């Protein structure tokens, strides 16, 4: 059975999902771009709002985005 994405938390306490979810600095490092450049690019990236001003990035979604470019 597929998990309900509306109720499945993105951040897990140590499970595989926790290793896949990154903050902005980790995502910039993963994409191998300077953090300042990442901040300019961030609105065009796949991301998930944690709060009104804080986002997390999912490694597999960033990889998919990168491969489409």
C-alpha cells in the first residue's frame, strides 16, 4: 500500500527519509554550487515548506531536477 503523502512526514528521526531531506546549505553542497548562487536558484527548485520562510529539499527530487536541465 502506498503511503499517504499528505500525512507522511518529510523529516524522520534517523530513517532513510531523514538522510534524503536536506536544508538549503546541504542542498547547495549536493548540487555543488556556491550557497549564494543556490539562494538565487532556490525558488525554481523542487522544495517543501516547513514554515513560511524555511524549506527542505529532497535529494531524489533535486537529482531529478538536475537531470532534466
